[in-house]
C-alpha cells in the first residue's frame, strides 16, 4: 500500500515532518517499509513546449526538437518516436540531474549539439515506461519545475499492511490513524446515494449466491471516455497504479482512497443490461481482462450479465467482454461486498491476486458500499462528464450491524500491565471510530464496520495497547518462583553425541531433509519406504529423507567436486518413514550419520593413509563409551541398504539393530563420483540411547601389579575377532582386566582361510598379587575356552 | 707422624687435587680424580688412618683438617663437573631439538554447525531464564499448524506462509510445519499451567534453495502461560533475553503487528549489534535489526487446548535462528548453511 502524504492531508491536516509521520505509523503497527520522495533525485527539469520537429541530417531515428522553455528557445536532439509540435514535455536543461545521479551536459549526437534532453517517464523515475517522452498537460506553465507539475514534490509512504487491517488498505484508513496519533481532526464526507430503486431502466441485479455476496450496489451513468486529469493520474502513479482511462482511473482512485474496490461495465455490451451474481459451475471457463482463459470450480463466484454469461470473477478480476473502452458511452458501476474467505480461496485456487482481491479477502466495510459508489459517481461527473441515471440498486437484505463489545477496564489493565481508567481507555478508542457507552469501570465499545478485526474484548485490548504505545508499557518479567529451566536428559545426551563426534574430528553438516528420488537410487537406498511431498517446487526437493546418508554422501561428493576429498562429516537430524498403520503422521526418528572420505592426514610426520572402516568403528566405540552402553556389539551384515556387502557391520544394542557401519557400496561410490575410499555409519539415536547403561559408579582401582600374557590363535577367517575376544574375557572371569587384539596375521603356512589373532590378556586381583600358579591356571583356561569355542589352535 | 705433618699432608692432597681438577677436560677425568683423591687408597684416607698414631688431644685437629680438605676437593670437583657437563648437555640438547611449529598430528577437532552453536546458546539463555525446552514432530496435522492456532481455513493469514503438504491422508491435512508453533499447542494439550517452555526446531516453506531462500530453516519460539501474565511481561522477557544474548548495550524495540494466534501482537527488533544503533549497512541505516514476532496468546488458542483464558493468560514469541546466524557470523549465502562444504563449516 502506497500512501502519498498530499492525499492523506485531504482527510487530516497533518503538518509533521515525514519522518515523524512514519514513526507514528510504525508505532501504530502500520509498518513503513520505505519513505519515498519521488522528486528528490530530480533537479533542473522544467516544462517546455515543442515548437517544431525536424529530421536529423545524419540519422533516421533521431530527430531535432525546437523547444520553448519559457525563458527562451533552443534545440535538443531526441530519439523518441512520439514527439510532435505542440506537445508539452519535461525538459532536462544543462546541469540538470536525473534519478541515478545522471547529470545532463551539452553533448554532440551524430554531429548535432543537444542543449539538454527531453525525458521519458522512466528517466524521471516514474516507472518503467521508456516508450516515449512523457506528455505533460497542455496547459502546464512553461519553465515550471516538473516536480510541482507532476506532484513529485510529495512524500509517499510504502506501507506493509497486516491481514487484519482492510481499512488501512485505503488512504482514509491511514489518515484516520495519523489523525489519532497527532490528535488532529479527521474528516471524511461519505454521502449515501439519494434513492434506492429495484431497477434502473432495464438494469436489474439478481444475487443468487447471497451468502457469498451479502451486498451489491449498482448505478448507471452516461460517460464521455478520455484520459483522466493530471491530478488523478499523478496520484495513481504515486500510489503505484498505471492510469488507463477516466472511468477506470476513477474506480481505482476510489479503491485506493477508501479501500472500496469497484468495477465499471460497459452497459452497452452487457447483455440484458443487468447483473446476475452466481456460483460458477465446475469446469466453467471465462477469459479475464489479462487475456487468460480461467477454468473455474463451483466455489468461484461470478458476476454475469442478465443472460448469465460471466463478465467477471467476483472480487478478483473482470472479463474482457464488457470491459469499458474508448467507445463506451454508458456504464454500470458495481460496488459490492463479498464474503472474504470465499474471495481468498478463489484467488488462491486461481492463482490470481489483484489489488481488489487483496482488499476483499481482508474484508472491506459492507456499510461503505453505497457511499463508495456515490463517491465514484461524483468523480465520474467531474472527470468523465457523467450523467448519472436516477436511482441506485442496493441488494442488502441483511445489513451488517456494528459489534457491541463489553470491555472490563480491569481486564485490559491485567493483560497489558497498565493502570489506565475506563475514561482514558475510551478517549484512546474514540479517534479510531470506536464509539463507547457507559461511565463505569466496564463499558461498551461499538466498533465500526470498517474494522472487521474488532469483535471481541481482546481486540479492544489490542487497540488500547496500540494507542498507549508499546514503548510506554512497563517491562517486567514473570515472577512465578516455581519456574525452573533445564534440558531433558535426551536433549543433554544429543549434545553429548555431537560433542563426541566433534572431538573425533567430524564437522557437523546440515543437509536438506528434502531429497530427490534420484538421491536414493544413486546411493542404493531406494528400498526405503518414503514419504512424498504433495506440492514440491522441484523434483530435487520432492521426498522426505528416509535416512541421512544419501544427503550426507551428496555433501561429501560436493566437497570432492570442490577440491576437498578428505572430509569427515556428521549430521544429527530427523528422518522420516511412512506412518505406522492407523497413524496419520509419518514415523519420525532422530538419526546420527557419519561420512569419512579420502585420507587421514598424517603428513608431514608420516605418510597420509586412506580411511578405513576402523576409523568409523572407533567413533561408534567412543559413542558407546560416552553413553556407557552395557550391551552392544558389531555383527557382520551383508544386506544393509547402500553398504558394501562384505565390509559392513550392524551395531547391535541390547539385541536390537541401532544402525550400520562400514564402507559404502561400490556402485554408490561410483555414482557419487567419489574416487576415494568412503566409510560411513548411520545410527538411530533412540535405539542407541535406549540401550541399557552401565551404572555411573566408580569401581575399586587395585593397588597390586597386573600379570600379562600374550596368546596367538589360528582360526578360520570367518570367525569375528570380537567373538574370540569375548571368549577370552569370559574365561578370565573376575581376574580379567583387559583383552586386546594386537596382531592379525595371514600366511600360507597357516593354511587356506586361516588367520592368526594375537591377544594380550592382563589379569589382576583387587586384593593381592597373583601367583605364577594362578596366572598359569588362568592362561590354560583361556586357551581351552578359545580352542573349544572357535576351533582354534594355539600358535606356539 | 706428627700432628703437623699429617695436617700438611692433608693440605697437600687438596692442592694436588685442585691442580688436577683444574686440568681435567672430561667428566671421566673427574671421576678418576674423585677416586684417587677421595677413594680408599687416597692420601686423605692414609692421613685419616694415621690419626690414631697421634696423641689423643691432637686427633681432633687432624680430623678437622682431613674433613676440610675432603669437603674442599668435593666442592671443587662438583664445580668442575657442572662446568664440564653444561657443555655436554648443550650438545646433547642440540641433538634432541624438535620443531614444534610443524604442527600437530593425528588429532583434528571437528566443528559444530553454526546453527547448532546459536541454537545451543539460545537454549542456554532461556534455560537460564527458567524455561524448559520442548519439541514436536516436523510433519504436522493442519489442526496443530493452523487451525488450533486460530488460522481458520481460507484465512488470508495462511497465505503468509506458503505450505508444503505431504501426500498422506486427506488433501492438505498433513503438512511440513511452517513454524514451531504447533509445539506450543502440543505442550498446552499435554500440560497444565504454569508453562514456561521454548520450542526450537526445523520448519519448512515452499521455497527453493538459493542464495537468499531455503525451503527449510530453524526457529525458536517461547511460551509462558500462568496466572497474571501481562504484555509488560512479554516485553520485559524479550528484553532480558536480548540482553543475555547480546549484552547490556543492546536493547529491544517493539511495534504492533498481527498474528492469528496472538493478540495483542507485536514484532520486535534489537539494537543493531554492529553499529550499536548508529546505523550501518547491516541494519540498512535504521539502527535496528528485526528479530521476530510475539504477542499475548489469543483466547481462541486457549479455547482449542481447553485452558481457561479468564484464569490464565500467556505470551508467545518466536524468531528465526538462521537469520541470527547470518547476522552474527556475517553469512551472506543461505545455501552455505546447507551444502556441507567443509571450507564453510571449518570456520566455526
């Protein structure tokens, strides 16, 4: 919404500086996005008249114009096609400055000196029109500053109006707020039409869809088509609209002034000269003013001629058939009140938001319908030589009454933290058009119908707050002593998990939770059930991620493509699966994934080495240690989606699979264009953190020395090392302190498919030094257990 | 031998030793001198053994002479040893020299995402102010995201938030939440006042990822419902959090606004942290940086969760975390937050 200050001043005599007016508007919640002084960047442009136009000696498209600028005459070179003798135009004299700090100097154009320049609207910063020189009013005084002639010495407030304030979509609404803020009078003459009739000549109005169109006012008049006067065109331009013709400009003018959208039909082209307001039939089509054929549903409201042929989509856009044109001699003016949500839905469904629909969907004043039409008629008479026909049709079977709102001043103060009495509150409300009744602590506020947002006591509370000014409300904090803040254990643990990963050298990435189906195909994870987005803007963001790894691998590939192939990334985020049976919402779970690619950097101390699965396994171990998991293990897994079939292990917590760690499948690595090793892990945080925990209790640290022995076993290479380790741990019993695998050795001498695993086992008693005999017994027990459990042989 | 002779021999032993010590050039020489002048067959030992040959009263004098000579020799050897070993040590240290500026090995710290950093900071500030942290699903029902929040179907305010819907159930009933406000409804459904909670989380809009937009971003909202909560409490709480986050020189500004789920509604800004209100390019010369929206919980919202608006009142506020990240870390391109580029991530 653009509100020129000069227009505002027609309704309230505000003299404050523009910055102060803007401040007041902001304080009232009419946000000023920009204060535009359109003439500020124009200097030295004056009115001149073209006396003669002669061809340029050396150029076809360029001509020479002799002009009279009041104090003298001179010649300028001009390339615009529309100049002709007698035309009055803006002339930028030598030394003038145009928007964009464009300085006008004497220049030679194809050998002819130009003493300045004639300006197009675009050159003056008046929009994008660069098709020709701006034609000024023929009677504009020569030599006058164009800023005055064009009304560019004005100030325009660009306002962002919230959806609850239809009234502020009109100049009068803005002026009313300013008047209240500065304690000034506000005057608006809202004349009602003289007489209400059922028909004007042959013209009748039939409203079939009453609930969607509670009021319809129609008037007719003969008109003389032509351009609207300069003052009207200037205001429309300042408000951001393009002048079209006197009739159309008047309807737009009244819309901008009073938030009263109107539509003028060419009565001669309106079959039956009447109006039918009805719902469209499903699939019905009509062509709107913009030349687009629209297909409608049975929830779209149509304005039709008397024969039922659509002439406009109610409240949104008119049709081409009965559009006013140069040949129009008689018009029918529509001023209607449409039910707001119906307009909002239609506008959204059709994908068409107009200045009119933006106002109708907020809810314009149903009781300003007739006076708005009268205002337009008066202007038609002024600028289009209109002769109104007698009588006004006003279909308004159920007039909307002003809401009567009971207000408790104590309640207002209790919600705001203020100490105002009822009289003070009433004084704040009156300038907004709210009448009040009652003299006690409780009173009745009678809200105006141009403020549909005022229906309840709380709505009045808000008005009081706006008028008091938020900067005047004392700032306090809630004082309930019982409030204590904390993170939940789950929230603390989530931080701990991220901290472990950061400590392990992983950088946290956020990847979009919206993926393309191709991201799954590429990473071999298309087997996941997915939840689809109904209305994605593009295929790349059309499904909800079923896992983090596809996105995180894409990030790794992004890094490789940008020259960094050694990365360690992790992400903690929600993943989505189709809803469990009978549930409306998808299953969401928190997942934690890691990707490590390329090499582990060790230079210059040692050569770099490629990452291996052990690098990620180490992190899983660290996470398990941080969470003090009592029972977890790795178990080889051959069918994990996206993983290498023989280089992956499931992470089992309390017998439940929390996730998988390993190398990515070879085809995925290639599909992602990653030419380096890629090791990954993805864990379901709920399963991981749901695992039983070791108690957070310290155990005694023995003062006695440990005894260590080394044992090497030859086993089949399908026996997991961790199984042998577990057997050794179990055999060591209470005296066992540590079992560590320190060497893995394969050789032909061991036999095919056999591997040697060497462990250091240390034993220690809490209360004594173990004797050699005790250690020997423990050693034998360990050997016997491994031989029995794994078909192992002890290596000598 | 006489007493005087013995004393003289002790003194001679010292002089001889001193000469040899001065001439010694290696630590081994000193060890040899030590052995010869202080060891078993040394002259001083001979003197000590001869003490018993002198008369009782003279024995003490001889003993003292031997002890004194011995102490002097030990002292001289020690001094010479220090002198000699300093040189050796220097050579040894030279040989041990390492260049630590080569840099560390085998350890590289990772980095938290900048959004996580600010997210945690915000949670900590609000926990300090007495708030708990609540969470809810990212895919929501229309009821929680809109209807219970006083956005009736067809309400123009719905158009303020371009919604991504999910292909589940009835059309447009399951959606990617457009704000974290549905968590407020879930908290009020599951808990009676007093409620003091903040809801950080991920939210979605129908936008495509580019330099300035993202279909996904993060918000934190706060909700206080208790007896006697006022608009003044809301303004004061936001100011308190702005002080906690940015310091005492940064204050809060409030302007009236509109949200369907609050009334009165306000939007709030903080003094620009870069120019402290002077006006700079970050704040478009206004001195203020818009942060978010807030207001008193609308009675219709209380009705949806069956909380008596006559007994309880409440406030709610919300703002974007990503925006704060962009502001505080000077991140110009939203895309940087999402592409996982380590050149970006390793800066934090």
